[in-house]
């Protein structure tokens, strides 16, 4: 299983599944990250947290903990 956290800077992926429950999962979905969505990793902070991605035409910063809940391929 590969997560968004594992994707290297400058690479893209497609969301396969969201892990997590309740409010956290709903918040990720509200940001536009749903199954089948293309995600492109733009930047990773020097210490690895947060990760900046482009999703649905806008830039979004995610914490590593949230990125780890997003399964991609």
C-alpha cells in the first residue's frame, strides 16, 4: 500500500482509498480529495511536514498524518 506521504516531490498519483474515520475523513473529502482524484506533489517542507499538493486545480497543504491516510497508486 502506497500513501500520499510516500510520493516524491514532482510526482503525481491517483487516489485509490481514504483511510481514517469520522470528522478527519470528512475534512479530507471536503478539501476535494476523493477516490479517483489526481493529485500532484508540488513541494515537501525541509523536515517533511507539511506536503503541498495540487488537487482539482488548487494548492493544498497537508500534514504528514493526513497524507498517510490517503492511499494512492
